[in-house]
C-alpha cells in the first residue's frame, strides 16, 4: 500500500470512489488507476516497494535473522573515530531490511545514551525540504504554532542552532535523490564531537554521494536463513513438516533472499491449506512474479489480498486514500470505516456511545 499512499489525498480518494462504485475485487485494477493518475503529474519512473521503509513498514524486526554482523558494523562506525561529522549510508534493494537495520541501531539503548540528540526522518521518493526540517524539529520537541509560519531558511537555521555544540544522531530513511541530502546537510553542524548521520537508500549512487566512507551494502538472506525465517512465521518454529520440506524450499528460493518477500508469502501460506500441491502452486506463482525482474512486491501482496473476505478487502483498499508516510490513527480509521458503512457498531459499542452522548 505504500505506492497507493504516494499520491495526493484527493487523487487517491477519487480513484477509491470509482473503484468502490465499480465493485471490483482486483487490487491490480485499483493500482493501475492510481498509477495512471500519478503519471499525469509526474512522469518519472517509480520502483517503489512496500518497504520504505520508513516507520510505517511491516514490523518484522523480531523475525529478521542474522543482523548481528550488520549491527556491529554500523554501531562501530557510529561510536568510533573520526570525531568529525560522519555519514553512514545503508544501501540495498527494496525489501532487504535497510530500515529494519537502521531502526535497530537508532533504538539501541547505548546509542540513546551516547548521543545527546536523536532524530528520525522519513524522506521518501517525493522529498520536501520543509517537511524534512519540520520532522527534525518535531523529534526535538521544538515545534509550536509559530514554527509553521517560518520560512525554509528560518527552519534550517533553527535546526542548525538546535544541533550546534551537541553530539547528535540523525537518521534519514528511504532517500531517493542526492538533492534530498544537499537540501539538509547545511543544517548539520560539524563540531568535531562525533556526531553522525545514518542514511538508507536503495540507490547505490545516492549512498556513495552522501556517505563519508564506503556505504554499507545489505546482503540477501541465504537459503538456510530464508527457510528459518519462513518456518518461524508459518509454524512458529525453525522446521516444517517433512511432507512440506520440498515445496517450502521451492517457495523460499523463489523469494531470492528478500526478507520482506519471505514474510509476505509466509503470511499467506499460514492461512491456506498446508498440502504439498497447494504450496507448489504458490511457488509457481511466486516464480512468475520474481522472473519479471522487478522490485515491486504488489503481486506478492495480492496473494494475501485475494485471500481476504470481501468486506475486509474494502477496508484494506480504503487505507490507500491516506498520503504516503502518513501516520494513521487506528481509532480514526475505524470511525471512517464505520462512517462509510464498511463495518458496523456492535450492540455494546452502540450502548456505550449512546451513554457517552447522554452524559455530555
């Protein structure tokens, strides 16, 4: 759904209403309409996946395996010399776990104590200079009503002064363009106190451009690691039934070591019949998708989407009306679903709501 959120609210809402009226169950048709709407505005090619990352990507941190070496490498670059401002780029294809690694490092308790200030910003493909500056200030709790009245130059100066003289860690997630780095780098003072910037990107040229040294390249999972991750997600243990071993290996091999693809497919397999024929069919379909040489995971997600009950498909598609990287309140989303009559109040909820209105 990340791709679906990358357009304006009104564009997505218009497309959603058309799709709802048509009564179509095809997520591919829906995505095609949204993509056509986007192409009218921005003809640049897009290679989005559902990773992004970003803070709103699927949280499979607990089950992504064998990041210990990557963690140690990134941590050592954060706390070891040089004392000058250093930029560490994490580079890899979509779905490989760049955001997961960056978040694990960022949330590490030692990093929390080592750096006086930390800020996490999600940049994304359509980056906005102003929003990046505001995101940093929000992390520093320095935003009020007057902040939004300031010009970009004033915001950049405020960020600079807030970081000046203090050891800071800034994480820039999902950077697509060298311009995004150029826009904000002047706001990062270099006081020779060990301050650091973590930058994630799926584009090697962006990572090389911004990084002070060599980028850290993420590697795909091995077949053994992929099997372990898949089995943990499906069976809750590291091994699968003997009769499914062959089909399981076929499935994970087709996922080509991408953690996100493995997690998505495992989620689907956990809900279908656990028979060899059924799983071999899944492996065949995944092979067709991956052989197209694309980074998009929409076809993999469609497997899970098509398995949803009809009423849940509508709820799922509705989330596409929100902008990209928009933090969605669960309570607000449920209320919107109810307002659109996608879901109904339960008798208990109706009673509670009525009593609340009376009390007010």
